[in-house]
């Protein structure tokens, strides 16, 4: 199968955008990503959108951008892993000649936009049993999974904190990051408790913003002369919906399935990965994903991240923009892990923020409450 090429990536303004809605942020990111690729809106023949606050967001964004009869419309909603999942669908469409230029987009006003009280809303039979218990999601549910990992493997809160510290070190070099002041393990452990074992600095930010990724066919990539950053492997799965009690094993996510599949498709092993961009809604999310993708054995994630393994200069540079913990988190962070993976492979940065000689990156999205998993392997060509 022909491998789609990532031709352009971009964010909208991040942090607070009170004068915009989700559509504005997705649209701004789209236009910027097309400019990054040297393309125009008139070149787009496909749109893939998740997370928009409107019904049928792919149709809404297509109309907003005034696209003329796009041939590919994708709106599968599986949370923060949707964008990695889209890469597979877009690749299939391009192999069949159905599209040459497809935009994967997201926008949100999660921080400043109007909210709604969901306390009485029941969208699934299980919710009627879970919500009356007082479990608040997502922090409470993720905390339960983290506590199980602590019980099973002896993982410590200090080891979880190592992830927040390393991620913040990357964020300190990113002028777009919301939190740039360096922190210590003690700072994480002493920050305000949220849901045991999580303290405030174990938890992701809440932001407004949008992101977009432009995928093109190999023929279009040659025509416009962009760096060859190819989608070499993709895999997706789910283990449950939103109720954490339905998760077969709280210490193992769907990444244990998607990682090996995506790596096999790309013809690599975890040892070949130069840089990892992993969804980090909480410190535990990143830790368990490291295990499940095979960067360390099950139960050894805590010891693996000690000593700056994922920090600048570490063995496995991870979340080099600052992650959802320090850079931004407008709700569905999966599009941003793709953006940063591409930038690292293109060599867009200078100094310590650039992973020297990066040729293979993994971008992994997690959706729901550790519910869905999607892994993408990106490779830099000659």
C-alpha cells in the first residue's frame, strides 16, 4: 500500500480564545497547515474531523472552509485517538485514488467556551450505575487505574511525577507552552491533591485551541516538493467505552495491541524509535502507554522513566513540545502528538529541543477513559 505523506502541520492560537468557537480554531489551524505545505484550500479534497461541538463536524468544517464537494469525509469519534485512527483511513483512500490532499483537523474552546451540566445526563446504561457513586471523570477513573498499577507493580507516586518533570523540561524550551517554569518531583508531590494518587501536576491542562495535519498522496508530495514524512504504520482498537470498571485490565491498554501491529506494518521495533509523542492526559497515561508499546516490560514503567529517560538528552525523548501536561490540552490531544512528531522528523527546531538525527517517530493517541488506542509510526525518507 502506498504510504501517505504528511505535507503540513500547524496549531491555531492556544490557551484562551474567548472570541472564537471550535470551528474558528479548527479553520485557522487548517489554513496554517495548508500554508505550511505550500497548498491552498482549493487543493483540499478530503476532511477528517473529530471532537467538534456541532453535529456532523466534518460537514460543518467543509462548509465553513467553502470546500467544493470533497470526496472524502471522515468523522469517526473515538476521542483523543481519532486523529491517529484517521491516518489509516486516509491512507486507504489515497491508495484507491479517492483523494490527494486531506486535512485532519480539530478545534476546541474547552477552557473559555460555554459548558453544560452533564451531572444528570445518562447516555449509556452503565452511566446510570456509575455516576450516582460520585466517581468524577476523567481524573477519578484514571486515578483508579493508576492505583491498580501501584498495587500490582509497586509503582510509586514519585515515579509518576518523573514524567511531569521531564515533560516540563521540554516545555521550558517551547515558547508556545502554557507552563514553562521547571519543576521537581517534590513540586509534583506537593501540588494540590486531585484524586489519589494524582496531584495537580499529574493532570493535563485545560486549553482552547486547534490543530491540523495535511496528508497528501506520494504523487502530490513529489509535485509540491515537501519533505518525505510518511505514515509507515497505523493500528487502532478499543477495550471498553467510558466506564473504567468495564476495562478488562486497568494496567494494560489497547496500545498493547496497536503498538505491535503498527510497528510490524512499518517494519520496525520499539528500539528503532527515535522520538515518542504519547498522549499524556495524566502521568499514568504516558507511563502505561510506554509499557504497552513495548519500550519497557509490563510493570517496569516506573523504573524506566526514572533519571530523565524521557527528558532532553534521555534514552527516549518523549512529548518534546511539553505534552498535554505542560503545552496545551484542548480536549482531544491526539492531533498535537502528530504535529510534534512531524516537526521533530523534519528537524524544525534548534538546540536541545531538536532530537538529533530523528528518523522514526511514534505518535500514540488515547481516547475516552483509557478506552481507545491508536498508534502511528512516522518515518523520514531520503
